[in-house]
C-alpha cells in the first residue's frame, strides 16, 4: 500500500508540472506558458510545493498571472476565468477590456444581472436567484483549471483552513531581497509551530530560513471598481467555496501585517489573487 500511495503521489506531481526546489532562487519557473488550456493568462504555470499537509495537498509556488513567488500576478472575480483588463492589472491605470471600464463590481460580474441579489449561478437562496445549490466552482469556472490545466484547481475553503492550521507563518517586508511584503508560509518543523503566526515586528524562529520548504503569499491588495487598494498591506486569495452568509459571497483567505484569517467572506465581484493547488493522495 505504501508503494501504491507513493506512485499516486508521483502521478499527482507529474500532472501539476513538477516540484520546486529551494535554493534561494525565487525565479524558478515552469516550462509551461499561456494558453495551455481554455483561457488565456499572463505569467507561467507554477510548480508544486509539498508543505507536509495531512491531506497531501500540494500548493503552487506562485499566483496565477505571475512568473515567480514575489510577483503579485493577476486579479480575478470569483468564478471568472479571465481578467477585466488586458494589461496593467497591478497598476492604478490598467487597460480595461471592452465592457469593463467600470472595473470590478456587480455591473461587470459574470454571474449576476447587475446586482448582488440577481445571481445567475451558484445560488442557495431564492432571495437571490433561482436556486441551484451549487456551492463549489465547477471546472469550467475554475480559473486554475482553465488556465494552468493539468490537475491545478482553486483551493477549497477547507484547504485554506488547513494551510492556516498546519504551517508556520512569518510576515516579511522584504521577501528574498525583493522588497515585496507578505507572508512566508513554512512547512512546520515542530508540532508546536503549526498555526503559529509571526506578525510584523515580531521575531521569527531562527531555525526557519528561505532554504526551508515554503511558499510565499505576496500582499497583492485587491481590485474593486477601478481601484487597486492595499498593495503591500493586505492579501486576499479566493477559495472555490461559496460562503454560508449568502450566495453573493465566497470564502477567501485574508491577511494583513497583524492577522491571518482563512474565514474571510467577500463579495464575489472583487478582484482577488488566486493561488492554485493540486489535490493530494495522503
């Protein structure tokens, strides 16, 4: 059985385009380029990182739209597989696509008729739309699946909770000499390290260095309307899971310099970062 599980694990890694090594070179990239599946995207397909999670989930080493760990990448509304801009998404003045000059709001969101209470898909309440009881993104609406292909998917709410609970989190204002702010999420070395959050100004354990297994989540901020806010201060990463607070909202992993919260709830139209995962076999 151990050998069989090992074969399954290796197969999962192969479908996700390989493991990343840790050699203080944060520019490791995949050979894959854009348009490998159904939707165009910027950047490169990521590599998997095994953080030793109980579920066996493998996390990508960078965001969709990025080429390395410190890049912000692109911003997506929940359940959409393309951006609302054609260029400059991480600037204050992107080039908006036709029909998207209002940026990210209910008027431009794909899965509604212009307002929060007119959802057209992923609905659990008749107050919002015709109930379909869909609570997790289908493959066609999963930006990781539709851009990176292979076994890449947007993480579930439970997978984001697991990342929070099982890893050692360290805020940094200068990831690997790039001056980029965000959280280094390490594979925990000790049981007591799991779920530990080292906030801005606190001193992390000296036993953790960038040569240890980790991913980096940049504080890429968020897009709403035509604004790009909180870059360097906040990170918001979509899950694939509809919130229990109502079908206008979805779960996300939120953090800032003093908090990490895998129970964030946000309006589906917001432009957030996406960090894909591959399902594990443990």
